[in-house]
C-alpha cells in the first residue's frame, strides 16, 4: 500500500525527472570527457609525428652542413658553403620546435639536451682549412663519432615517439570503437527516461482527468446533500487570508452566490447583534484549536429578514506541507430548535400532568381511607353484635363484604406506597444495605416464621440511595418470594451480590465502563414462564388469580419504580416449578 502510494505520488514523478536529468548530465560529461580524450589523443599523435619529422629534418640539416663542409675542404669552392651557412639557423629552428613539442615529456627533453650538445660539438669540428692530413683525418673521425652518437640519440627519441604513437593509436582505436557505443547508450538511456516520464505523466494525466470527473460528481452530490441537509460549508486558507464558501452557505443567509463577495464580512453583518461577539470569539478560538466546540447563533436572512438559528462547527487541519486551513460546516437548525422548544413545552406539560396524577392518586387514596375505615368499623360492629341474627346467605354475603373491604385497604396502601416511590426528589445518602435487609426481615418476621422461610445472605455493601425506598424494595422482593412458594415446600431465599462493569453485562442497556452493584434474589418457588418476565413489573399485572395468591399487582411495579429512581435496572429470570431469580443493578 505504501509502495503504491509512493509510485503514484508527485514525488515519484519528480524523482524520475531528477534522475533523468542526472543521467543526462552524467552521460553528457562522459561524452564530453570522451571527446576531449579523443582530441588529446589526436593532438598527441600529431605532436609525435611532428617530433619524428623534425628529428629527421635535424639530421638532414646536419648532414647537409657536413657535406657542404667536406665539399669546400676538398674543392675549395665557396659555393659549397651555402648549405653550411643556412644549416645553423635551420638547426636552431628545429630545436625550438622540438623543445616546444616535448615540453611536457621529461625523458624526451633529456634526450633533446644531449642532442643539442652533440650538435654544438659537431659544428665545432666543422673547419674550412686543415694544416695537415692527420688533422683532417682526426677531425673526420671525431665528427663521425659525434654523428654516430647524434644518430643514436635521435633514433632513441624517434623510438620513444613511435612507442607513444603506438600507445596513442591503440587508445585511439579503443576509444574510436567505444564512441558509437557510448553515444548509442546515451541516446538509448535518454529515450528510455523520456518514455518512462511520458508514460508516467500520461498515466497521471488520465488519473487526473478521471479524478476531475469524479470530483465534479462529488461536488454536485455535495451541493445536493447540502441543500437536502440544509447546511453549507466554507474553507479559510490562513496563509493566503482567503475564504471559499459553498453555494448553499450563501443560500442559508439568503444571499446570491454570484453577486456576493467571498468575504466573511458578507455574512457577519447578518448575524444578530447579541451573537456577533460570540461568533467572532469562536472564529478566533478555532484558529488555535484543532477541534473547537460548535456554537449556535442567530441570523436575519438577507432576502426575507426571517430570523433563523444556525449551528456551526470548525476544525483546524494541517496538510503534509505544514499549511494550515480552517474548515467549517454550518447547518440551519431552526426547525430542530422549534421542535426542541415544543418538546420541552410538552415535557413540562406532561410532567405537570404526572405530578397532578400522582397528587390526585395520593389525595384520592387518603380520601378513600376515611369511608373505608367507617365501612370496616361497621363491619366490625356487625360481626360482634349481629352475626347471630344473619341468615346463612347473609353471613356469606357479609364475609364477602369483609373480604372486599380488606382487599380495598391493601390496594389503597399499595397505591399510597407506589405514589410515594414515584417521587424521586429525595436526596441520595449513603445507605447500608445490611441495615435495610434487617429491617425488612424484621417487618416480615411473622410471615417468615409462619412459612418457615430460610433467608441466606452475605455481608452487603453500602450504596447511594434513599433508605425507605431500598427497604421497601427488599421487603417486596422477599415477601413476593414467600408468597409464591411451592405447596408443602419451605421457601429458601438466597441473596448474593457482586460489583460489575456495565459493558460486560449483556442484560442491561449500558455499554459504558460504569460500575454497578449486582444483587440477586433467588428462590425455590413456583416460578413462571420467561415470556412474562417484563409484564410482571407493570402496574396491576397478575399471573395468578386472587383466590390462589392474594395481592394487588402493585408490589413489583413499586420495585421497578424504586430501582429506576436510583438509575438502575431490574429484571427477572424464571423457570416454572424451579424458582425465580430477581436481579437488581444499582450504581456503585
């Protein structure tokens, strides 16, 4: 993936051209050096030929001088002296040419100095007159020796030059044979580099065309989504101090995007006065924060003058070159704002209605107690004094009236308890659940003793809550377990607890790492089908008839209300004829 990104990047294209440029410069330098070497070889060869030729001339000039000298001595004819007279100048000129040609060759310079000395000695022995034959022969012999030495030195220099010619010729031939290869390689590498660059540029160009087409599609999709979503965007290029606004951003403010300048002042003037300072401060904060909070502000549309509510969110981004830009999304939330106001108003009305209903329930229950108390008083008097005067049917009806009044008393008490548990304004304090459980067991002591109930529990923790509500919760759950016991089986209630993390529990709707105290109430009662596990917590819901198991159907609804007041959860798991387990989650 990284390689793909690199080969498709602009840096890779630059690398190709920089490499091609380097190769071309390198090959050009090699070619230039090669040409210079060929030129040096050519000059060296020309110099070698020139030295060899000039040495031949030097010998020729000395021979001419020697011949002229001998001719004059033998014939005493002065015409023979003309070559001798010119020889010295020609010899000096040859020496000048040879010194210049061999100035960089130390060995040849040494030979040339020796030759120069020998030539000087030879010219010393050139004489026009001799006094004796012996002097002539001695002169002739000495001249011959000098000429032999001279020829030896000249031949040595010519041999050296021939070796140089041979070496230069060999190098020249090698260079000459390599020149086409070097030139062809230079041309081939240049062509390959250009072709590679062209293919890469062509590929990127096609990709750019495709990207441009996609960008146009995405741009149109963005414009459509902005219109449907009722939002607009803008970008602020900080280094250029330049703003770029989307078309729908203009529409949010009731401005014409074709005639309105792309400047922040075009929009800032439409913000209501009390929100301008807040907007400006948010803009300045966004320039120094990578993720500034959103703000809500009000505007008056340019075209209609309508008051609208906008929410904006800005984010500071930095590209790979370190250039910073501020991107912002602004949405018209006027409809949402009005709906929120309406919901808040309805919630207040609903809360007021609920309070009135709870108050009515509380007052009604209190008001019902007085006539019910009188009814039970008269029932008690009739039972004490008039029972014997009643017929059998009268006694039956009287027992039914007495039972109904008793159920009415229990129902009113439960309704009052439910009404009390529904009021969650009480302040939470530290509650020792051990004390609450002891109070509940004490309150149910008579029932526990009558049913021979076995309640098993460990040391319980301390939680934040309302004491009387948590005590009522324990009382209702223990009482419920005793009530729905199996016939002829002593009830056993096991209470356990542990601290858990919400995200690890699948039974509650909380995926956070919040801690809860998980308390279980498990019994060995009659149980029920699991499909009724939620229904049993509804008000006045019962799974059994009143004759089998007396009750009002309010107890578990009170438990649910108490747990919700404590921002917790309650649920039930049960198997028929095996027992039920109530699980409570209270915030730790």
